[in-house]
């Protein structure tokens, strides 16, 4: 046994251990440094084994010495694995981004192919095994294994197709057949979704490849929203569509670049189904916007004297008297600040309300103007704009059942917003003189107005302090709501 050669062979194993140690201790973010160190150690390892007479293309040069034969054979086999791993790392650094699922999948497939070649080469060159017979046996075993694992292989190849075509990616919100959720992972076998109920759905890739996939996150800045409503068939569709179009104009969430529309979706002997649809910029707003659209549709349909899913006109309020109430009396029942008044007071106040018709574009209350009345919107859509120090910015849109002018009623204060009609509007005006009597009769009504005014002032201040100055969509709507 040649002791210097034994030491040289052991030095080869030390280099392999050093490579593993350096690879695991170097931070993964420094990929270039890790790759260069691995290439250097591989070249040093190759030079060392060749210098001592070991070739990865030949069997061991010491067939008669058991120790040297075993060590040299192991080193020659390990050279092929070291070469395969180094080549995989270099290809990964040059062509693949490990953070992407598609890149990770292809890198794993290419890496598996390289290691398979290394195994066959080591068996043929170093161990002198009959490679043809080995490949034939492996082919037969592969056929048997393929038949046994055909479902898994179908998922695997479907995963390759999905990662190549990319119908969706991680963090996309998708619907696969009837399962809807957010994509959290795409691996070799399956796609993982988090549903709206917070549960994990694991869908095999072979099923996804043959399923109808709806990606709500593409395109990134355009997402459709829609609501459907049923109205009694005897109500003329033109009235319903006009009310729904006003409801669509009553929100700033919908994109102006893609005008929203209302249309008839289907008809039956008792009901006609209508659809109101538009587009939003973020999928995360979908539920909020749909709920808001339902609320706006209900208010505008009610203002037009149309009830949802019923043949009767007017809102379904309890009691026979509700059927005889006028529009202004119904509004007083709806608006929160008037609920502190008794029914007798609301009946009397309804008789003192005067109807005011406004045309599109008309300014009802100017910025810094002192209002001498409280106004309640009966029909139509109104825009509220605030001043940011340089110009007027639309902050929100108002609809039926919302009030304005409370600053002038309470303290003869100036209006902090400009109110302009977007569509034709009908408002009910309540003069300051009329309201003064109700303010003097009880503190609850005055407290309700004060609470509304203070809430709006606080929201307005926080709104104008936002950076950048642009008003957050929909945030000012609650500033103006009285409900």
C-alpha cells in the first residue's frame, strides 16, 4: 500500500467535504460567489485526482490493491456526481430564476436528466458495467413504473404544460371549474388554492389542464364586477335600466375608462332579471364594490318607486300606513338623523318639505357658502368635491337618502364641499326656520346633526392630510352618508 497515494486520495475526499461546507455556509443570496467557489473546487478536485493517476474515464489503476482500488473507484464515481452538480448550478445561475415556479420545475427536470447521464457514465466508464443491458433493463422498469404511476406522470407533465403556458401564477385569484380561490403554490403534482372560506384546495395538475380556468387577476389593473337583480315583469324595463344606470354613476370605484352598463339579462312571466356591470382596478375591492352597488341599486330603484322581486310599488315597510306615505315621508323614515323625531313630528316635517328640481351640472351648494336649509336627495346622483389648497377634487358621490347643508343649520357655518349634480336630481328642501322649531323641542335631533357634522369634519381632515393628495376612492362616501 502506497501511503502518499492514500493521503492524496483522502485529500480528494477533504475537497468534497470542503465544497459541501462552503456551499451551505455561503448565503443563498450570493449565488454568483457560491457558483464561482464551486467551479474552482471542482477544477481543483479534477486536477488532484488526475495528478495521482485516477481518471473518471477509466477503471481504477490499482486493481490489485484493495484499499487504493476502492478509494480511487469511489473518487472517480464522485467526480461524475460533482461534475453533474456543478453543471446544474452553472445552468441555474445563467438561465433560471429560482424564485419562479416554472424555472424551478424546469431546473429540477434538467438536473434530473444531467444526474441520470452521470450515473450511466460512471457505471460504464468507471465500474465497467454493461451499459446497454442496464439501459434495456431500466427501460423495461420504466415502462412498468409508468403504467403503475400513470396518474402521477399525468400530473407531472400537466404541471410542465401549466408552467410553460402560465394561465395563472402564485398570488393570482382564479376559478378552476367550481373551485375559486387564491393560488398559493404550484408544484410538480398539484395547484394549491386558498378559498374564500379559508380552506386549502389541492387540485391535481392533470385536472387543471382539462378544466375551465378563469383568472380574475389578469389583466392586472382591470377586473369586472356585476350584480343581478329581479324586478316584477310589469315594470317597464326602461325605468329599471335608468335607475340602475344612476346607481352605477353613484360610485367612484368603477373605472371611467370602461363605462359601466345596465342591461336586461333574462325575462320570465313574473320577473325580469337585470344586470349592472362595470370594472375596477383591484380585485381586492370586488366584494366591497358589489355590496356598495347592491345598496345603491336598492336606493335608486326605491327612489323610482320600484321594488325588487315584488309586483308592488314602493318599499315594503311594515304597516298599512306606509303604503300611503309620500316620497318625502319615506325619506324621513330612511335617514338616520330624523329617527330621533317622533312619528307625529316626521309627519309634520314631511308636509313642510319643498321639492327642488336640478339639472345635470348644476351646483346646489357652493364651497364656503352658508346654507339656509337642509337638503335631502330624493333621486339622482350628486358629486361632492373638496379643495386641497390648489384645486377642487371629487371626493365622493351621493344618492337618494343622503343630506347636505348641516353646517349652515347648526352654526351658520360655511360648507366644506361643493355639491354638484351629475344627473338630474330631485331634492327636498327643509328651511332653517322650520328646522329651528324641531331643534328647540329636543336635544336628540340636534345631537344627531352635531354628530354627523363632527364625523364629516374629522374624515375630511384625515382625507386632506393623505400623501399624495389624491383622494382615496370611496373613502369620502362615508363622510357624506347619514345612514
